[in-house]
C-alpha cells in the first residue's frame, strides 16, 4: 500500500484545507496509507543562520515524513495572491536538504469560489518546480462546490471523490 503525506498549507487550526485532507484520508483509507499534517505554523522561520545552528526537531520531523512518503499532496488556501507564508517557510526548510526532489506531488488549492486560488496554484507550482518535485497533477477545488462537514469523516460527494481518486492514482 502506498504511503501518502497530506500537507495542509493553511495557517488556521480550523482550516477547510485540513478538513478536506482529513476527509480524503477517511475516504481512501482502504487503498492508501494516508497521514494528514497540519500545524506548519509550529516551524520556526527559516533563516540560513538557523539552519547552520542545528535543525529544530519540528523541521526534522517534517523532512523525515516527506522523505518516507511515496508521494505528497499539498492542499493550500490563497493569502495575498500567494501561498501562505507558513507553507512557503516549510518549503524553504526543505530546499537544501532536498526531500521534495523527484517526489511525486499532487498540488491542490481549496479556496472559496472560482477563479480564486489561481495565484496560489501558480505560486505553489513555481516553488515545487524550484524544489525539483515531480508535480503529477494540479487540482483547483472551490468551497462552494464542496460540502465540508465539521465532523471528521463526513462523506465526500461522488464527483469530487472520482476527481480526487483519478488525481491520486497518478502519483
Ligand atoms: C491573510 C489572508 C489573506 C488572504 N488573501 C486571499 C487572497 O489573496 N485571495 C483569496 O482568494 N483568498 C484570500 N484569503 C481568504 C482565504 O483564502 C480563505 O479564507 C480560505 O478559504 C482559507 O482556507 P483555510 O480555511 O484552509 O485556512 C485570505 C485569507 C487570509 C487569512
């Protein structure tokens, strides 16, 4: 069974992106080993000097999880026409260590409604290309088309289930 790491790019503890990833982990639990990772705000801000001074445990944990995963899914909101700083920061911490190099990635944006999210997707793809990741699919999703329940494990509608299933199968 393939192991997939599902990273939420949001800076919110009540994030809809994190809810989507939890829903995916429940929906596809029989076919993939899926681990959801949020809380990117726990990572210290990347600086060259901090990296030289010794890698913090939270960063080691992120690097290890990405390294071990067969593929990575990143689902992100858009902040100021970009990806959230917490996500960019996480990607910066993996620049020199290279965990994303050659890693199959599914890039997802989850934003309120079309065409929102286009800038975040562009920005995410640029960072992933610079990280030498293998971006195998990109999927813009909008909240007004998706029912995201508060409770973990609420069933996903059939259209989104097939869309996500097809995208994950590419990884
Ligand atoms: C600091 C900040 C900046 C934002 N900037 C944008 C933006 O540029 N474009 C956009 O579509 N939404 C923007 N939003 C709205 C978020 O994308 C939207 O609330 C999203 O659904 C949050 O996702 P989450 O629940 O996973 O955190 C911004 C939100 C915040 C907090």
